[in-house]
């Protein structure tokens, strides 16, 4: 295991302009409403890698949908990724339409299935978005998710659960996804004792030992999610601690569940607003995925290797 202190990241080339188009509507048999996605891409470049971004829940009406997470999306797209954001059935924007649908209100299985449907239809998405045709490399796909979106991403990366209604182990591993980023994701289930524990019984059964796909786990050392557990911020590091390597852990000092404000620009719900922290997070996650998808410099190893100690570091990185 290695550890580095985060102070800055090697500078990227100047970001390119970003094209953002949405919604792109995909009809999915059996889904109660069409799957709608936003696509953000650099204005130039070919052979572009894809990041599928799974939103969390949160108290807002619209950030937990295809319209959220602009601070990350803008950076990732401006630095060479095609970012695809679905509105999952759990979004508050859809609650009036799907409240009586099987799986409501959290739709834990459907959320993961949304991402597989998107990968199935990358060619359709390319043709629907102006100036994107022929520019995506469908072999270079990653997933990222915040909070409950981190749980969704964990399943796609190989974590398994037991279906709380039907019993039996469930694997939603998506082998076409080559790497992932888990942002303030839920941890293990045997420590759940908060008021949300009964609302999401599937969280009690998660098994990270099968999550073999490379992943970067991002946690805030002030992210104390008492509505789930009294374990404290270490709970969010479980996907790193309990999963097999290769994995990396980025701990952001002073960060709470919003990790500085990733869900939206100047969102009032952000309890720890810190644009510098968000900038470091955006850069490090981009470098990590560039390395895992073999997109060339800058590399994760270089970024971590050049980090030096600082009187007021942003965070630290561990790897295994």
C-alpha cells in the first residue's frame, strides 16, 4: 500500500469547449417511462472515452437527474470524455409518475440496468447528438456515481447483493465498464443502525469482495452519515477497504457528503462548499480514469508521485 498527500495535480492542457445536448430519449421495454439522458462532450477529438454518471438522491428536485453535477461534468467533458447522465427512476423529477411502480422509491436494480441500456445504445446516442457521430470509442467506458449513485456504480463494478424481496444473490456486473469512481458511496451493511436502514434493506447485504473492477473510492473525512450508521466517515471507505485490488482511496480533508459541492454550482444544499476541493477532485478523478482507460498522459502514477507534503493539504491518496 502507498500513501501520498494531495496538494495539486499536474496541469492539463487548456480545456476545450464542451457540447451539451439533452435530453436524448431511449425507449426501454418494461421501463415505466423512457430513459432520458444528457450527453456532454468535447467539441473536438475522436476515440473518446465515456463516463456514465449516476446521480444520488439528495434534497433537491432537479440536481438528482440529468441536470445535475455540472462542476464534474464540465471538467470531464472539457478534458476529453463523453459524459452521459441518465435520469434514474428514483429521481424526484419522476416521483409523480412512478410512485406506484415496482421498485419504488429507490429502484436500486433499475438504476444499474439503466447503465447497461446506455452502453447497448451508444451508437444511437452518437447519431442523436449533433457533431458526435463516429467520435466515441465504445471499448473505453467508465462509471462514476455519487452517494446512492455510488452504490449503483459498486454493483456495476462487481459488488453483489441479496434481493430483499425475492431472495437470492444478485450480480449486476457490467463487464463493458473498465473502471469506476465511487464518490461518498455507501459502505457495508452490518453496521446500519440509522433511520434509513429499514428504508433500504438491500444495503444491508452488499458484498464488496466480488468488486474486482479497478476503482477510485473518494471519501470526505467529515462525511458522518448518521441517517445510515454511527460508524462515522470511515463507513464510506468500505468499498476500498473490503474490495480486492486494484483500488485507490482519495480522502478529502474537511469534506462532507457533498465533497465541496459536486452536485451543482452554488447549490444551497452543499454543507461544505469549497471550489478548490471540487477542482482537485475533478482533476484527480479525470487523471485516474485516463490511466485506467489507457488514454495517455497525465497518468495517475505521475499525479500521485509528484504530490508533496503541504501545511494545509487537500487530502491524501492510498492505493492497493
